[in-house]
């Protein structure tokens, strides 16, 4: 009787664990008028929907260009948590671009209207007033949009999804990318802060 009880208990634990693993493998479910993808408030990975994130560079061996990311508890939007600090340089004599990536976990954003996030530049260090945003999906489609008129004050950038011309399917988004480019950056070196990356619906 005891052996049977132990066997059933172990079996129940295994079934439960398998169910949890299966749930973790599923794409995040989008519901409500707003879906927070990354608010960075925990000060650690992953993002709010279970995806990794980090900085990237075109040429990691060229130390005159690059981007680094770090959590910032001072430059954040709101009264608590963290913002994401992106320190970039595209000053290289070689072609230079870099930025920040955020995995979207095959997110179905088809019921949403906009991609939105908070952004500001660092007034003391300097910053570019323009950079590129990319959205990617599982079909390897890439949509691009240029954000302009960045200031040293927090502003809410709201981009209609229809503006990402390279994408026709928003049901399986894989990645959100920020790109700093030497050819368009108004400051070749600086710091940008971002917070509250999310998808939103238009008000009825």
C-alpha cells in the first residue's frame, strides 16, 4: 500500500512538472488593451513575457563602436523599478551600427494596434535624436520604423503596427530591435534610456 502511494505521488509530481514545462514552451497570450513586454522593474532577466534581451554590435572586435545595456534605478519611468540604459558608440572609421534586442517569444500581437515604449536621452552625456526600430516575425519578415525627435525628457513613442511595412503577419513576433546607425545618428556617441516596451490597442 505504501509503495503504491509513493508511486502515485511521484507520478503526480511528474505530470505536474510536464504540464508546467509544456506551458512554458507556449507563446505568450496577448489579452487586454495593453500588453507589457518589458518594464525592466525586476532588474534582471527575462522580460515580462519570458524572453531574453541584450545589447549587440556589428563588429565586437572594433572597440571604437558598440553598445552596452544596464539597468538604471535613477533614469526610469515611474516611481519604482528600473529603466534600461543603452550606451552606444558609432564613432568608428569603419561602417558602424549596433543596439539592443528583445525576444518576443512568438507573440501573437495581431489583436493590437501599436508598439509603444518610453524613451529619453541623457542630457549630460549626449544622445542621438533619431534611431531605428525593427520588428521581426517567425517567417523572417522584418519591419522597420525610424523614431525621431528624441529629447532628454521622457516621452511615450506610439507606433502603429501598420507603419512597419516589411511585416504582413503579427501573429508570431520574435524580436524587437533598436538600431543605432552611424549614417543617421545625430550624436555618434551617447546614452538612450528606454522603459515600458508594450503593445497597445486604440481606444474605441
